[in-house]
């Protein structure tokens, strides 16, 4: 029995496909092949219960392998573009009508929507040029303002049944690259939609489901002789002080960036990590990194998670509310790596013991930091740039990696892409929903205070505008309170 789009299965008792599968697994000898572009459902319900999932052997075919196997398409870009006000004001800057594009406008219930989806489509067409006619097949012919070229546009936002059926029929029968230039869609042209010539997937607004993002990207990653590069661009609203929904906007912006970062990591080649022992001076082999203090997986369970569920786990970590609040640089890297990440791992995999949690934690952190780093060759030596540190690859150790914020790249994106005013808005919004202190975080920060005092000649200031310094000052207050509480019984 073969099941495609397997993420539609759910462990929820109301899911009919899930119920069918739960009946077949114990009551038949059927061989089951489950296929999906993404094992993320986009909600909190798992696809399969752990005991059923354990019965499957997993085979992963990632974007990196996919692109290497193509004849024409060789690269995929993941990008973001920020705007304030109406998204239609930013469309002209990033919609290149020379590229075959699927443009997904925002859901009418989202903050990015103008609430009039048909008017949005009209505005986009006006930005491109002049509508000349609508053909019998329902295709809109637009004369491009810049040079008079005639473009073929499909409007899948129009939900008139007769018109939509005409357009869908036309799209199903596309035979050449010249048959279509731009598809404007809302809920369609995602899962299962096939337009091999598509070069650019342009999506407006944050998509809460990673599955949806992967499905949209998949529309542009079909191999075709008209492209060597495909691009996914997420057009994201910047927080605006005039907007009452600043917190929502901040949260959506940060989640969109982390989702994009995860997709970048999915595209990167995999390294094999191994421990480097004392007196081992042998250089790293190709595709391999030796790290002092690194603990390789010792159980089949951890090996399976690393092999098959690593991106799913990273998505859970990156989309966690506490981690989202840590992105603008207001939590120490070691606190993120040694306190928050293991907590999330324990929640996701409660069956793991402490040693297994640590092995998995190390792999997640090392893989994230290395894939967000940059390999630089100098003479016969290789260095890796991790955040602001350059380290000889042959001298990597786990303690050093734990000092690198895996969100550093997200923070750099924010710093480079938004104004100081917007960054201040983001930090103020995070401040309003402050992360509470834990003993583990307080201890890590307390150990850093002597170095801070030695460098600055004073203790951390509670009123500092630097989040890390402020957090250290809070750690001192927190630990003093704990001492008083203990002394008072």
C-alpha cells in the first residue's frame, strides 16, 4: 500500500486516513510505503504515534541531493524582503516579470491582507502594466508598462467556479515555457501543483506551517531547461509603531526568518561529526568534522532521530515561543544551547534518558552552528567563521561551539535589514513578554560576571540597553533572592 502526501495522516482519532492505517498495520501483512515532501503537519498533532512510527524504515532524500541529481536546475535561493504599510507598495521592487513566478497573496484573515483579495490582484496587475484582455481560457493578457511586452497571467484568486475551472484546465495543459508568465494565487498552486517552468515562488506574509512553506518552495524546484536557479522569497511585514498589533508582527517576522534559516540548513550538505581525542592531529577528511568533547550517538534511537527527524526537531526548536524571544540577542548563547534546547528535546522525546538528550543536543547545536558558519581556506589550513569567531577546523571543540548563538545569523539579518527604530520596536516587544529566569540560566550567566567585571571595571547594570549585560544583572538579583529564600527556610 503506497500513500503519497503522507503528512495528511494524523494520530488524531478523527483522521480517517490515520484510522485506516492504524487498522492495516496490526491486522495485515501489507507492505506500506509512505511518501511526503515534509513530515511536518503544521499543527501540534503528530503524523504517527511513536510506536507506529518506529515500525517504518526511513529514507531521506533532501534538497541538496535532489538538486545534485538534476540536469538543469542547480541552485535554490531562500530570501526575505521586508516592507511597511501595504505589501502591494513593495511588490514592484521584487516581482521580476521576466521570471516565471507564482505569487501567493496573504490569507484574508491575516494582518498582511487588505481584506479585499480581488482588489489586491487588480492593484498587482496595474503595477505590472495595462490589462488588454481576458482570453476564452480565462487568461489575463497584460501589456507590461516598461517595454510593452504582453504577459500571460492566471488569476487563481478569483473563486468564480466557471472562471476558475477554465484557468485550471488551461494550466493543466501548459506545454511550453511561453504559455504562462505569472500565476497569482491564494490557497491554490501549492501542494501537488505542477508548473515545471516556475523560477520564483514569491509569498506574501508569514506562513505558520513549515509544511506549507516546503510545498510552496516545491513549486519552483522542478527541473526544467529554462532555469539553472530557483528562488523562494518571503515578503514579510516589519513591525510598525503605528500598528496596534506590534507583538503579532514581531512574532511573525521572527518566525519567518527562522523558517527561512531552517530551509537554508536543509539545503546545505551534511557533515559527519566525530569526536577528536587527545594526540589526534590527523586532519579532517572530506565531509567530516572532528570535534573535541563531542559525544556521538550511542543508541539506535538517537541515531534514527539524527538521520530522519533532525529538521523536524530543529523546526520545533526554532518555532518555540521562548526561542523566538531569544532571537534579538537577549539571551546568552550558552543558555540557549545548554538550557533551552535540551528542555525542548525532552518535551519532544520524553523517552530519551539524560545521556541521549545530551548527545542529541550536541548534534543539533553543532549542526546548526556549522551550517550557519562559513568555511574559509587559508594556505593549507581551513577555518570556520562562526558568528564573530574564526576557528581552525582542526581545533574545534564543543565548549567553543556552545558559546555560539545558533540564531546569530537571524540577529545579523535583523541588524542589516531593519532600521534601528524597528530593531528597538522588536526588542521592546520582546521585553514586554520577558523570558523568566531559571536557575540553570542564572548559573551560566553568573560564571560570566567576573570576566565582565574585569573588562569593564564594574558589575553589570540592570538599566543597561545591552540585553546580555541586563540579563547578567538580573541573574545576580535572582541568585541573591534564592540565597535569601534558602536562608529563611
